[in-house]
């Protein structure tokens, strides 16, 4: 019973701090950037996830994950280099 309580407390802490604070600060930042910039930041996260996992845990991403990350990165690069942006 004591172990189960500890697991619930750890789960709650992860929810509050890892996810909750991250989304809180992201939401606060949305008021200070343009919509395009906010969407680009949100799209960078799934590209960086496999990189962080590889660097810290040594887990190799599958070819599908690499292909998906490459597609997202190409789209982000194309958007960033687009000459049709309005300032």
C-alpha cells in the first residue's frame, strides 16, 4: 500500500511539474509571439524528443521516426526560409 501511494505521488508530481508547468509557460509565451512562431515551436518538440532520448538513454529511433522527424524538420526549414513571410 505504501509503495502504491508513492507511485501515485510521483505520477502527480510528473503531471504537475513536467507537463503542467511546461504547458503553463508555453501558454504564457503564446501572448508574446506570433502564431506562426508558436506553431513552429510546438512542431520542434516532436523532432527533438527522439534526439533527447538517444542522447540520454541511448535508445535508437526507428526508421519511421527518423523519416517523420525529417519531414517535420524539412517543413519547418521551408517555412522559416519562406520569402512570403509578413513582418
